[in-house]
C-alpha cells in the first residue's frame, strides 16, 4: 500500500497545527505512541511562491535519528499536493530538497498557489525525541542565481548537435533548455571551411549538409543565443576531412607552409605560425567571417603545437631578424644558449600576439561590435612558455575581449587553484573558463563537479563559463545541471547523472 494513501487512516500523532506560518523555525515533540510504526504529520500555512525555485532549503535537527526511517515534505496547492521525500545524512544538517522530483497527488494549481506545507516523519521506533525544523526558504536554480552570466557551449562538430543544417533549430532549442547564452561551433580550419568561403577551400560536406555557419547563425538569432564562429587557426582540418583536402595538404607541404619539429620532422597537420602565407590567409578568413554578421569570433589553436616547433627554414630566417644575429647551430643554439632561448620565447609569443593585434584591427574595421575570444592553455606562465600564448598581454593590449582557459581538470580543488593563479595574472572579468565535461572520466559525479567548478569561478569573480562539448550524449548531464539548485547538498535530486565514458579528446 502506498504510504500517501494511508495518511488519513493511520493513527498518527498530529502534534500541532500551529497557526504560525511555516517560514518560521519550530521544534516538534515526538512522544511514545500506541503504534510503534506510525506516520507523523505536522501541517502549517505556507504561501511562499516556489514557481521559480529549484529547491527549498531548511536547517533540520533530529534528537534521535534512529527513531525514523524517512521524512517527507508536501505542499498543498488547489485541489492537490506536491510531495517529496528527504533523508538527512546526519542528526543535524542543512537540507536542500529538489522540487523537480515532486510526486503529484490530486490536481495541484501550481507552485505559485501554495496554501499549506506538511512535514511527514515515518517512525521506526517508539521513543521520545524531538525534531527541529528551520525556516523553509526557496532556492533558485543554479543558473538563475547569477543573472547576466555568460554560458558558452562549444560544438566541435560544425553543424552542432545534429548532423546537418536542418537540425540547427533543434540545436538552439536544446541550448536554451540547458541554459546556454552563447554558442560556438568550429567552422574554419587552416585549410578548410564549413561555410561558403572565398578565403578557404569550402568543404564538400557543405553541399551535402548545408552551410553550418549560416544555418546556426540564423537559428541562434531567432532563439536569442549569441553565435560565435570558431576558427581552428593553425590546424589543417578535422581528422574526418583529411581526405577532402589531400591536395591542399600536399601543396602546403611542398610550399613549406607546415610546421617543422626540433628534429626536422614536417607536421602533417600543423601550419607554421610565422609563415607569411599562413598569416595572410588567417587574416583573410577572420575578415571574411567578420563580414557575415556573427556575434563573435573565437580563436582556437592560436598557438604553437608545443615547445618543439616550429623550426622550419623560414622560422630560422625570421628569428634571426628578430634577434638581430645569426644562429650558427640551428636549431640547437636556441636551447643551449640562454640569451637566445629567452629571445626565442619572446619571438614565439610575439608571433601569436602580433597576429591577434592585426586581426583585432581588421575585425573592428569591419564590425566593431564583434566579440573576440580565444581558447588558451590554463595558467598564464605555462601557456606562454609551452605554446606561446601570452594571454595576459592579449587582454591588456585589447586584442581579445576575453580568454577561455581550457581548464579541463576534473578536480574542483585543482580547478579553483589554477583559476586563482590566472586571476592574479589578468583581469578576472575577462577570464571565462571552459569546463571540460567531455574530457572527464565518468565517475558518475560530472554534474556535481560542474556545480563545484561553477561555484569556484563565481567566487573568483568570473562573469561566465563555457562547457566543452555540446553534444547529444552529454545532454542528460547538461540538462541536470540546468535544473539543479543553487545550494549544494541537494537531497533527492539525481546529481549523479551518468554520461558516456571518455572518448579520444578531439581538441
Ligand atoms: Zn616555421
């Protein structure tokens, strides 16, 4: 028999029907009764509007928790009730009960028409004890708790959530359901575009699936979501398009446009960041996209692959001009000679920074309202040394409006630690960390970890965050995040939302 159906027939101990409103704290006495297995209820007037709340929170203390097997909280509305169960982990705690999992009894009139609240305690003992319940207050949704916050979803796949341009409207609906304000899809690489481009080879997939940029921009505009075109700056193409651009890659290799490693190996995917042809094409792509009416341009792979590149003949020539001297033992001397090594680091950083400065001037000449952002390695000092991203300098020079550190660690503690160092290096309002949900090992705590990281970045003063990656199999976790309450320790919610195990990282 369902417990709710037994409510009126049970010989319960109706301790009090106090006249005070349930918003105030109270102590409830529990005394031995005739029947040890009984259900106790206390009912109070309650008229707080919970229609915008994700949960209710209250302090809760039980003298002897072993006297009870469970607790319930019900809200009367019109001709019915919303009923929830909750189980405190210890005798004195703060409860936060998620309203999203309420069971409906009868025909309630809505969370904005509440009349009474009922606390239910299921006894398993027959001793004397007491229950202390604090003020019951609404808890907003996590995402409503920071109005104006920017929340960017990234889709590595150019057409977004669905497989072609026809799905763009559905993608935007899902974005909004998950609480995202901004959307970013990868539409241009160094050798191929997923929109109709004059600056780059247009992917043959555009004929088959439609223009990714045009379709998503149109639907984002309709749905009130900002669209950012994501440029994968120095990477030739996504792996799935390599065969489509085989001719371009061969030509680029023959013309010396590809990056060369310290030991002389020519990359099959990375372009040399100093080569004038590569830089000029990057600028053309940026200018072309700026003319398409996008809300933002997002630079990714705006860097060297690592400290082991680029050592092509052109880089030697350009570095010697930068350093104002010959390098006799190329490339060994740039590592063994301390002064050259320092200059080499400056040269690499300058390569990327100067390109971004020129790009910003070009974009602002076309459309001054376009926002410029870049995915960067987390921790500024490491980013500059490892991949030549001197992003505090980019921020102070104004060539990007914000950086998006790829803070993909799964640990909330480490995420917070890195962020505090980043905030010491640059204006925290221009740091928009990207949470790496796609890259995490699934330990069943993805939503809880995102919540923890969001609390860290809000506490640090960030004005928003991003999530990598927005794709079909992560939607349950992202929806659960959007529905979750702004207070931690939610009881009865499904925070342990699973998501698929880690695949090979795609960025
Ligand atoms: Zn080079």
